[in-house]
């Protein structure tokens, strides 16, 4: 058998545990996790609290606000979802998921105790520590509030590190507002919550119109110093980015202080399937969080 | 690198030594086209005489042996609400690739950069790539080959053994000790000065045979500048969005993932399928928004990924100039014409 080629077994694990990003075995490894609670928010959106089952994996699992995970249901599918919970809680994530198709509809029929798979966390996050000592604008359109809930939790837990904090949240109608039960808590932590609806029912007393209307009210007539020391985080549907970023730019919020989270189709989260490419930048690796300067330099980004 | 020569009859002996204990894949004649010209394909071979050493090119690259069009990433055993996942990289023994041309070896080297040597290396590819024994062979440029423009007309690494036909004998480049050990069984001779001269003459002749070429000078910048160019619309009008170009491309690796439940409901599988960025829903997301809704958006993206993005990331383009995409395209879209048109601003 002298001339039989030797089979190289790449599954043979090296003695030292390598970093997750280099380790071959981590590619398809899913953290077995359990749905701990299911909380419907609206007709379309539900919040799932999902906890890793293995205690050792749970200790190791941490993330930055803005990152996402891949959620898998065996035989149904796997898809990316933004983490919508506080980064100080390890081994557990909250996902707020809208019913749009195969996996998400199936999920909406699942209850507590069901086992799902989690991979990640993937992608870049918002640089929260860099923002210490600054004003923050959190701008969300529709489902865009979901990824913002993680930086909001961070701000609440570290409120003294930030100056003025404003949330600008635009929604189609009052029925579609997400996380209504948290609004009072945010306000108690001295976070200004500005909600604007596109279409208001008779019971709505707040402003009506597009999100940019509220935003311009907040930004108009400030000291120059305010604009220079403000970070903005923008999440929402693709059309929204253009208008919001244009306005922030007109008020001279520095481009490196404006962060957007881009959504793309994703089938791996690891820079391999190419589905998420903008130009030739992998949204799953270099994003989903980008500063506006980078976005401007990407073709077809927004 | 070590250089040796051996008489032509020896190659069959090498095959028999290797094939006795290993799986061998090589170019065979699969069928004839309507002009009675052979159509070649990479297939498992068991007899030396089945290998077509002077094959022109294959319609499909050898990709299916290391990036299968369809491959299970994992399988599940399901019981009630619980499941057990098992992962298999779908290879159990090494494969000998007998007679890859320089372009196809270079294609592997390019794939290595993104699938092996970047963050999150892909084990399904790694397991197969690490279990290859590659024998390269010299080739004759076809009218559609522009590998020379892409710097892919010679392979400097990524193989074990490379043989060049010098008429009476083969000139051999030996890159690995595994290859060296195989060659111990043959009657070989050290390459002499006269062999070197013959080899260089052969290379020189090959160089003169290229007819297709593209000018890659400043190509990344030009593509950046010409992003809005009208020519993209003209090519987009022709493109059928069929995805065949990616299918036959030795460097295209994009994919999609799908999960299915087995018919007995006791198991499930997660399957990876190669995909093409020219297909309409490649970049469609939830809510129905499509980031590249039009044919020209997608065709352009394919060129930007290959000739701009990959260059920015890895200092080389994701195209080896094998010309397979142009030969396959029913709309007659070729890389050399597309690139030339972007430079002149007109398709004609
Ligand atoms: C970084 C990121 C964060 C996200 N965060 C959230 C979130 O917090 N909450 C939420 O509800 N949704 C989020 N999404 C969208 C979510 O991934 C899709 O809703 C989900 O993939 C739909 O899966 P499905 O099987 O239900 O739909 P399918 O039946 O597969 O298809 C329905 C629609 O979804 C699109 N789609 C399919 N697969 C993907 C995919 N892998 N990525 C994007 N679109 C896809 C299809 O083009 C189709 O239009 C996020 C997407 C990304 C990229
Ligand atoms: S793009 Fe065309 S010419 Fe280039 S490697 Fe792929 S198939 Fe060959
Ligand atoms: S370029 Fe040609 S092969 Fe590729 S998708 Fe368009 S028509 Fe099909
Ligand atoms: S999601 Fe696969 S490459 Fe980004």
C-alpha cells in the first residue's frame, strides 16, 4: 500500500482550541438553544427569548449591539436575525421576528421549550464605547427598531456615559408600534422618545408624517457643538436611509459618526455564499453596521 | 522546484501505480458535438487509455469534485421537538486529478484565498482541497482562451506534478515529496540544458497562439469610473439571466442554502447549492425588495465582483480567462468583449 495516498482528516481537532473564526469545525456548528419565551407584539411580529443550552457555550457567547445571529429550525431553514437584547446578558438573545415566509411563519407556530439552532454572533456592531461622552440619535423606521433595542439597552445600563439621547421612531400606524411596554422605561432613563406615525387613528395625539419631520425638529436650531458631538444610528427600510442620511449630512453630523445597518440576503454569515455582497463587500463580515463614509464609497449600498 | 524528464511510455506506468490504490479523475471524451468535435469532461477514470491527454478544454470545470453543485452541509435526526445534527464534509479518500490545465489549477489557487485562507475557512472545501493530488499538463490555447491576460497561463503552485510534452519525452516539474516518491518508480532523468531550451521554445510558441485577450491595465479603477456606463444596459439587454456562466466557471463559488424534511418526517437535511448572481432572486430580501432587480444590475455585479472586488481583497482577479463562460453563453456574451466595451464606452 506504499502508493496509496494518505487521507488527511481535517476533522481531527487540534489540541489547542482555536479561535472561532479560524476553526474549521465551527463553520457548521450550531449552538443548541431553547425558546424560553414567546411574546407576540403585533399581528406580524413576535419576540422570542432564546437561550443556549450548554452552560460552557453560554458563558462564551457574548455579542456587541448591532450584531446578528443565524437561527435554524431543522428541516425548515436558517435565516439571519438582529439581536434585540442587552449585550450584558451572556448566552441568551432576544429576537423580534416578522412573519414573511417559510421559516418565520413556521416559527410563529412554535412555543416555549422548542429546540432551535443558533450560529454566531456575526458581523460588526455599533461602537458604543467610542460614543461615550457624546449625544446619541437612534433613528428607526418600522422593524428597524429591533436592532436598535440592543444599543438602547446599552445606553440605559450606561446612562451616565452619554449626554442627550434621542430616539426617533417612525411607524406606519399605531397598531404596528413595537415594544410599547418599554417606552415608559426608556423615558424614565432620560431618553427622549419621539414617535411619528404615517397614518394616525383618532386616538393618536402625537405627530403625523414622515420620520424626517421629527428628525428635523430635533436637529434644527442647535449649537454647532451639538452637531459635532453627536453620533447617529440609523436602521430601517432601504428607502429611509437615503433621506435620513441626507438630512444628517446637511446638519453636518460627521460622516464617521453616522452608522447604518444594512440588510441583505444572507445564507452563511461568514463571507462564503456571496449573497450579501454590496459591490464586492460582504455585508455579513464588514457590516451589517457601516459608517456612512464607507457606505458612500460602496456602489449600490443605499 | 525540481525538474526532471521521462520517456512518454513511462506515464502509463505512473498511472498504473497511482490508480491501483487511488481514485483518479481525468479528462475523457464524453460525446461529439454537431461538427463531430469531441466534448470533454472530467470523470472518474480506471484505464489509462480513457484519459484524453491532448484535450482542448472541458465544458464544465472540475469544480463538481470539490464544490459540488449540490451538497449536504448537515443532516438531522428528528424526534418530537428535539433534533440531533450530524455534519459530514462528504469526502472519505483522496482524489487524484490527472491532467488539469494551468487555468484550472490557478482557479483552485484563487478559491483557496477566499475559502481556505480568509476568516471562517470552509471545511467542506478544505477537506476536499487537502485531499487532492494534482497532475497538471500543458495545453494549446484555444480561440477563446485569454488566460495569458489574466496571468493564469502558467501555474506556479497548487499542484504536485506538472508535465509538459516535449515531443519525445515529458518535462516534469515536481512540487511535492509525494510526487517525488511516485516518480522514484519510473525511469526518469535530470532535466538537461537541452531540455530547458526545448521547454522554453514550447512556452514561446504557446505564447504566440493566443488570439483572445483583455487589457487589465487599471481595470479596477476603470470599472469604478464606468459604473454608470451605458454599455452595461446594452449587455443587460442581451443577457438571459440563466446563470450558465457561473455554472461553468471554475472560480464561481456563490451558493444558497435550503433545508428539507425527509419523507418519513424522522430526518432532515440542510443542502448547499451553487447559485449564480445573474439569477433574478440572488439579492432579494424579505419584503420583496430586490437589490439588483434588473438584468444589467446583475451582469454588472458579476464583473465587479470578479474584476474589481476580488482584486481589492486579494490583489488578483477572480477570473482565470478559461473562456468557458463565453463559450457557454447563449447570448454570446464574452468577458473579452464586455471588458473592451467598458473601456471604449461602446459595445461595438
Ligand atoms: C442582518 C439581518 C438582520 C435581520 N434581522 C431581522 C430581524 O431582526 N427581524 C426580522 O423579522 N427579520 C430580520 N431579517 C430578515 C430575515 O432574515 C428574513 O425575514 C428571513 O430570512 C425570512 O425567512 P423566511 O424563511 O421566513 O422567508 P422565505 O420563505 O425564505 O422568503 C421570504 C422572503 O424573504 C427573503 N429571504 C429569504 N432568505 C433570506 C435571507 N437569508 N436573508 C434575507 N432575506 C431572505 C426572500 O427573498 C423572500 O422575499 C434580517 C436580515 C438580515 C440580513
Ligand atoms: S469568468 Fe469566464 S473566463 Fe473567467 S474564469 Fe470564469 S468561466 Fe473562465
Ligand atoms: S451572461 Fe450569458 S450565460 Fe451568463 S446569465 Fe447572461 S445569458 Fe446566461
Ligand atoms: S451571508 Fe454569505 S457571504 Fe455574507
